[in-house]
């Protein structure tokens, strides 16, 4: 068994060709490019028990060699994935169930009748791989770069495989992201943690690709730094999966959710005060602002305009042909992995980062609530939109962490603020202005709001 640490990057055929000749890879290429033709048969039960357990089982033909591989549940964060992998050489292209013993077989599948496992789909592709190595400080980094071109075939359904895989052989995971980010500066690379196996399952059942990542578990004693880290990784990873699925099927709701994830990441990042000095978050905030400036108005326009919704998918595909999304995704992953907001902050910032979430959050929400001055917007509802950043900061923390607070009617406050936020985004009309006045009053009269503004 070995642990596989890799990052997958979706590319176009043009980018795949450019990568082979990229100066950075040429300079560090220690082996030259080796061309392989790989055919892969994936297996599962008719009920797809292996997929549900996050297990992939395949037989790969690599030239004259036959390899049975089992990949078990691992973790994937914003495109950087880790999984346990078991490999066995085979004499013939037939699944050897005896090799799937207790040493590798997941406990949750212990009762499964392995004889029900049958062929399900294939992934056949040409791989060009090379050993990329360089010195990173005093440490050596070795990465296998693989350029894959082919297709997934499930019954009558097909999808192209066109991707760059970077797998860590020696060194730290940060090196994977550094290399990917350097490449993404000039080439459109889309971090995408959907495996070739997941693509096969998605062809068989479009709903099988899970968009929902496991939500981070926050509790009152969790330090603020850790709470922000968990939420930021979750939002970044979720936004990448939404981008992949919207690219795949063009369902409008996915684009809405993608924008919402980015808006929440922007709001949380802007709420940290001295815990994250502005200089340390400037690049992230600027990148998020640029994405939201382009895509939020389009999503809002599409709420009431079918033509906008119809054209949005093509516009999104054009976005992915640019370098912006890849650069943002990879640089944000690097920033989070290094906890860059903590590097040069002062002692007060360090103390704030270590404060328990349950102690910091009431104070933060109270400051935002008092500064919002809802009484003013009952008199001047036309100006409410100027307070959207503050409302969004309140909403982001209430969304993810209201359960850690011992305050009355937190769910109600969250719901009422949602309504106020939606009204703040709407174009001004007499009807909208009247609704803003009433909703501002409703929020101000909730028990939670009354408690917050007095803290």
C-alpha cells in the first residue's frame, strides 16, 4: 500500500499540448516523456456499494502488464487529494477477489458478497508521464506529471478525458500546489477533484456526483484561526465541485450556488479584523471581488430573465478558458495551506486568532449589528445596499456557527436577515422600498437582535 497525494487539473487539448513543451516542466524534467496506452475496467456491484463507500476497484492494462488496484476512502480538499492505494500484479485480466482481504478491504463493506462485483465502465487513455524534480530549499521535490487524453465509456455514454495529474513522489504537499500555480499563471488549468471513476459513475447516473462536501464541525471552544480555516477550505472545495458540475451540465442552480460560496468566503475573510491583517488578505479579497463583480450581477439578472440563464453556461465555459479561475483556486489553496494570514500579524492578532469561537463570535456579531444601524434604513431604505457587505458578514457566520451561541431565536434571525439581504440586492421601486422598511423593522424586533445590540 502507498498513500497517493495528487492534484487533478482539467485542461483543453491545446493546453495539454502546451504543457508538454512548457519551459518550467522542460527545465525540471529528469526522465523525458514516456508514452503509455492505458485501458482500465472498473468494477462494482449492481447497487454500486463500492461507490457509496468511496472505493474504486479496477484492472489496468499497461502494455503487457495487468494491475489490479483498490483505492479506498481518503480526503480531498480543494483539488488536492489523498487516498490509500493497493496494487497487485495479475497473470490474466480477471478480478482476483482473494486479494481483497481484511488488510485492504474497508470494514464498512465486510458483509458484502464480493461475488456480486461485476464490470461497470471503462476509462481508456493515452498517458504521457515524466518525473519532475527540483530543489525546494534544502529538500528535494519529485512529482510525476501525467498528461492524459482519452475517454470514459459507460454503456452508450462517453466523456472526454483531458487532464494534467500531478502526483507527489517526494517532498511536501505544498510543492504540488506551487508547481500547479506556476503553470496556471499562463495556462487555463481547472482544479477538479472528480476522479476518472467518478466520471464513469456520473455518466451512468448524473446525480451520483456529490456536490455537498462534509460540512466542517464547529464548536464553541474551537480557536478562531481553526474555525476560519475549516470554513474557507470547505467553501473553496465546494465552489470547485460546483464549477465542475455546472461545466458538465449547465444547470442554473449550480451557478447560483457557486456565486454564493464565493460570496461567503469573501464575507468571512473580511470579518476577521486583526486576526487577519488586511495586507495578508488583500490578494484573496481582490480576486474574490473580481469574480463576484462579474458573476453576481449576471446571476441576479438571470433570476428574472430566461435569456440570461440560457447564455450563462457558454459564458462560464469562456471563463474556464481563461487563467483566472485556476489561478484563484490554486493560489487560495496555497494561502490556506500556509495559513498566510497568521505569518506577520502582531501579538494582538495572534491572541485573537487563538480566542475560542464561542467567545469571539458574540462580540463580532454585536459590533456588526450596532454598526448596521437598522433604524436609519427604516428611514432611508434606498441606501440599504451600501450595507450589503456587513449583512453578508453577519449572514455567513450565522449560517455556519449560530449553533455555538446561547442566544434566543438564532434560526429566526438568520431567516429574517436573509430576507433583508435579498431586498438589498433588488432594484429600487416603491414596492421594494416599502418591503425594506418593514423587513428592517422585523429584524430589529427579533429577540436575538435586541440582545446583540446591547452586548
